[in-house]
C-alpha cells in the first residue's frame, strides 16, 4: 500500500483515506445536479441571484432541503451563494439552463432517470454475468425499451441532442468538409450534427439515418434541408455518399455488431469516400479520460464499449477499412478518419 498524500487548500495534506471518501461522495454531486435540472432551478436563476425561499415556492420544494442541496452544489462550483441563502449561477451552472448554447439540462435529467440509476446499481451483477445490467433488470434491451416508452425516449433523444450540439461544433472546428457532395449521418439521432454541418456547408446533400421513431423528430431540427431516413443500420445504409459519419454509435455495440454496421457502410461507400468515426479514443494506461467512465455506462446500459486506437484499427480492419488519421477535438471525442483499405 502506498502512502502518498495530496495537498489540500489549507496547505495540509490529504490522506489516501480522505481522497477515497471524496471519490465515494462524488456520486452525490451527480445526483444533485440531475435533481436541480429536473426541478428547473437554473432557469429560475437566469435573470440573477434568487433567494432559496422564492426558489422553493416556484419549484414546490421544501426550502431547507433545497438550501442544503444548493449549498452542496455551490461547494462543487455549480452555484454560488452570493448572500446568505441566496444563490446565483456560475458558468458551470448555466449549462443546466434550457435552450442556451451549451445546455446540458436534458443530459442531466437523462442521467438522473430511474433507468440509468437502476443500471448503475446493477453494475455488481454485470461484473458477475458480463451482461448489460439494463437488460437483466428490465428483461429487454435499451433500444427495444425506448421503442416501447416514447416519453422516456424523448428525454434520451433530447439528451443526445445536448451532447451532439457540443460535439458537432468541436468536430467542425477541426474537420474541413469543403468539396463534400453527399454526407450520410448513420445513427444520426434527430439530426443535430447534420444541422450544424448544413449551417456551415449549405451545399452538401445531407441524409440522417436512424430508427424510424427517432428520425421522425429530425424535421424540427434540420427542416427541409436534409433527408431523414427511418431504417436499421444493421440492414442497409443509404448508398453513394462521399462522407459517412458514425457519431457515438459504435460505442453502443459489442465488436461483432459494430463490425456489421461498418460493413454496411463499406458496402454503401464511394471508392473515394471516407468514414468519420466520432468517438472517445481511450488513452492506454492510467491517463484520466472521461471515456473510461463512459465505457462503464456503455457496458451496463447497452453492452457496448469505448475503445483505444488499436481496438478501433482492428474493428475497422474487419470491415475492410483503415484509419487514415485521428483528429483530436476540444472535447473528449476524436475523429477517426477511415478510408477503404
Ligand atoms: C448514442 S445515440 C447517438 C446519436 C447521434 N449520432 C449523436 O451523436 O448524438 C445512438 C443512435 O443510434 C440509433 N440506433 C440504435 N439502433 C439503431 C438501428 N438498428 N438502426 C439505426 N439507428 C439506430 C439510436 O436511435 C440513437 O439515435
């Protein structure tokens, strides 16, 4: 056992035992973020600091409980207590507002859902079985569950939309799509990435492929600027594009399923075409990376996985594709540019 310590703000050192306590209590912060997102507290602070009693009245909450939750979140940098029992948003807390650039409110609500919490509780069982704990708890896989629960699916799709907007901006900052004729976003959700592409490159003929119940919502995002195709990417993808995009799709699937999706794209792709795989690319070793936590959610929820560069290379090779380059972005995801092998 090592005995290394870290410095605290008072200059004293924090023992491994206290750091362990910090790790364990970290899950409380995530829970509180989801709760205040659900109650819409950040929107109520949009115009400036608010007293807890007013906020409690507006959200039908118990004032003392709300105070203690906001105090804990202020300690985590999400709010700031500008006067006794009066809270304002920080930049971090502003991401919990609805409909602002960078909004993560729906993402936070999705994370706090009963389904996600049960899935995380079931991780110990997953460790024994190697099976997604979601399937064990609910008796169906995540995608079938969403198809049967449209209101829950709406929260999930909106959560994906929050993240997709951030990722699209980061990808477009590093990927030049000038000269691209036709682009197909495979598993493109409600079309947030395609909408961002078209804002910058209005001449591209763009297609969003997703499950029929999901692309039904794409019209509201892309308008008449792109074609929305309801389908199954294990069966076929729209052909003839010079750019295909797979953003946060391969990580939902175990290797054999991921290879099937890649093969469908390889069959559809122009010989001179390219596939852009937008995913976290895990660093080897101990380096901290958000993808290493997302990986655990993937195994529990859908039986998918985050992958290293080597693992992506092996997956692409099975579909007759090769990595041409990996372009980092300002977010935890990178863009793997793949070409026919
Ligand atoms: C994690 S989401 C990513 C969505 C979007 N690409 C993004 O970056 O936000 C995975 C997407 O794959 C879609 N999907 C799952 N199974 C599918 C299938 N068999 N055929 C087509 N799309 C599917 C889901 O509906 C969902 O929109």
